[in-house]
C-alpha cells in the first residue's frame, strides 16, 4: 500500500513485477504433465504466457438480508484466476495468493519463483492467484457510479473466496476428483491489504480455509494514518531524516505561517511549480520521494533505490545542480522570511538540491507529456477527473472507495506536536479526504470498526501466521506495532509470529530462480522466514492428515469421501492392525513414508512418531 493521495494500492511494488496485459495460448494440461527435467525451461517464460487466465462465476451479492446492498442483485460475474498444478500430487493443498487491490496479472511471477512456488513445491500443492472483485478484469458491474460501488466491501470479497473454494473445478484436473475445500486443505496467503484479507478469511471462514499467512497484513484500520512515516523516520538514514524535516519545516513556515502573503507563490516559483493552483497540491508533490521507501526490496530487480537517490541529493554539502545557483538569493530570503530557521549555507544548498531534484523528476517530466501542472499534480481538486464512471477511465477508484468507506489510512502530516514531520502539516485529513468527497460524495470518516471487529492488533487464530517487516511503513497497522499498542507474542508452529529485521513490505513474498541466486541473494533472513513458513505449512498439513484420519473413523468410504484416496492405505491398515510390535513394524513406516514424501524433516518425524505409534497400537474401534 502506498500513500493514498496518488491512488497507489497496497501492492504498488509487486505490480511492477509483471506487465498489465494478459495473453496466453499455452494450455495448463500440457504444462502440468511436463517432467521435472523440463521445469527448468519454464523459469524464464513470461508468466502471462505460462499461466492462462480462467473465469469462475460468483454471485454479485452474497448478502440479501443486509440493507447496505440494496437494491440487491441476483446476478453473477466472472472472477478471474490462474493456477499452477505442476507440483501437484494427490493430497497436496490448494495455496491461494490473494491478489488484493490490483490486477491479478501482477501476482503471476509468484507462481514461478515466489512464495507460491516455494510452498507448493514443498507440499505438492496447487498454486492459485485469485483476483479481487472490482480489480483487473473481475468487475461485477458495468460502470462505476457511486451506487455501483456498494458491492465493493471486504465482506463481499471474502464471500467470493469462500464460494470459489467450495465450488471450483480446476480445468484439466478433473482426474484428481474433488479439490474444493470440502476435501482438500485450502491455505490463503496475502501481502498488505491482501495480508489482512487473508487473516480475516481464516477467522470468518475457518471451515473453508484450513490456514492463512498474513504478510505485512494491515489488520488495524486507522482513519488518520500519520504513522505511515514513523518507520521511515526511525529506520532511514538519520542525516536524510533530519534534512527532510528541516526542508518540510521551511516549507511549512511559509505555507502555514505566511499564508496571507506573497511568499507561498514565491516558494512555488523557485520550485518551478508556480502553476500548481492549490498550495496543498504543491506540498503534496514534495511527498513523492518518501513513497519510494516502501519500494525498497532485497531483490534489486523488483525494488527501487530512488529513496536513497533523493537522500543523496538533499544531504549533499555540494551544489549538485549548477542551474539552481541563480536561485540562491531568493531561497536565502525565503528561509529568512519564513522565520523558523537561519539560512546557513548547508540549509540553502539542501533546498537548492531539492529544487533541482524535483525539477528533474517532476517538473520536466510533466512538461515532456505536454500536460499542465494542475493536470499532473492537481488531480485531487479536479472534479472532472473524479466524475468519470467508465471502467476503462475509473478503475483507479476501487481502492479509494475501500479506504474511504472501511479502511482509512489517510497519510497525513499530523505528526504529534513537538516532533517535526516528514511531510507538510498542510496535508491534513481535510486534504487527504478530498478524494472521498469528490469521487463518492462521502463526507464522514471510514467506518473502520467494520474492519477492526476481526481483532485489529490482537488478531489471532490457530494456523494463522503473521509476518511483518521491521522497516515497513505499514508496520504501525500490523500486529507488530508494539509502539502503538500491539502486544508481543511467542511464535509457534501453530501460530507463527515473525518480524523480519531490516525488511520493508512483504519481503517474504518474492523469490529467485535457482540460476539467479548468489551468495548474497536471497538474504539469509529472507531464506530463514521462507523456511519457517514452509515448516509451518507442513506442520499444518500433518494436522490436516490427522483430521482426515480421525474423521474417517476407520471407515474406508468415509475417509476417502472426506479427504482423498491416499487415506485408503491408512483405513486398510487400521482395520488390519493388531497391538503387536510386528504390526507396528509393518505399518508405521507406510504412514511415515507419506510424511517423507511431503519433504518433512526429521524433527517433524520425531514430533509425530509417538502419535503414530499410539494410533497403531490402540484398540481397533
């Protein structure tokens, strides 16, 4: 999730992993039958070509008894999904990557070399990318009037997931029988908004989703999310943080303290942004480099170093843009008349270098597209822009509608008094909620309790893993937000609770092909958390196996019906066993062989050995 004023969703970084258009003629049936020796040849294939898109019909309205969805609808719509069964073996789970607030196409690389590939290889599972209603190509309505957004709620989207899991028939996998959540372990994974969504699925539909992993899951909805900038203030290079605070304070000394003078126009002019009509829109331009903190990633191929480039600019003691030297006297005078700081050479050079940076990255870029500055930087105030309703022109509205109605996360400059903010204090709730008023005529704060009823910081459930990054600007909205009231927990195999050091936004989600790895990449801390997640999922699958055996109750037919045919062996063994060491010697290895075939380690064998021994030597029911 990125700052809302630019309408970037929680998955901004991950969207860059793949292009936005889908085209495929490759059949999954052919691909899933390829031998392991051929799989390496798949590594560099464009995932859009490797994984064809499918559609599954789901109800537009799952809740006909709730008035907020009136007028109700009996229609259905196509929910788009992709899957990879190349690692599947009978008894493996279905591992669903939640697409979240973006097109599912951007998530396809994870089927190849990210968390989906890692987990499905380790558990012989099926990997699925499932698109969220109102994103990508999964539209339940023909146009985007405010009334037509009424079906875009977290509850409706979760109901889509449950309906999908309970009814899907994967094309080409019919020979494997029923793969719905009735007979197969379904496990959800999501990052950021999708991470919270994944966690909520486990609570809301515990009999559908056997387990969930929430990565950087923003489980605490917050209307005024000034905390977004706190991890940046704490974890970014401190010389950069101190300089940014000074620059913002200089700007606010003019925009706030001298608002009724000509100084604000002079300030805009030295930045060459004099044609941005509103002062708040001007201040908003200066936020953009901070957004790149969220785009940091351990893998440089999908991350961005732009944040550090900006820091290098503003902290340099040298003048980096000679063309700005002509503005020195004007900048010196503005700092002085602002009245909060003395215009020493270091501060003046920092302002001049910031001017040079924004000229290069914003002003010149806007001019190169033949757009006015208000068109580039003033869309928050552009009523015409907000009034569009066609899906083609207004698909950006979906996430704003969600945060205006349920989630919040308006990133403001409302840092507590006594602490200099990293962004202008003019960027307050009134400004950041403009999009809610102009796009949807929503004038009240989001009803965050609709989200926080699932537990907020305290969300917890068996077989729910919580994984967060210590440097993530979204950490204050996760269960690891200890400085904001969240409570620390002990991490267990049943409920992993993992904080990745020096990590930003769902860093456990992406991975590398074997031929891309180096001594440094992936970093050990990423390999460690991914290994812990694999072990957790494997232990959850052992629980699933035991549940199936217990529900089978010694009945071959019942066991086969409730789980899958691999339990046939177990059922026969239960009927034939006798309480003798000879029987145990003959039959225990068969069950242990199942766990070995899943790739479980010897420690897990040890944990399960006494359970297996007890099961095979107790009286036959």
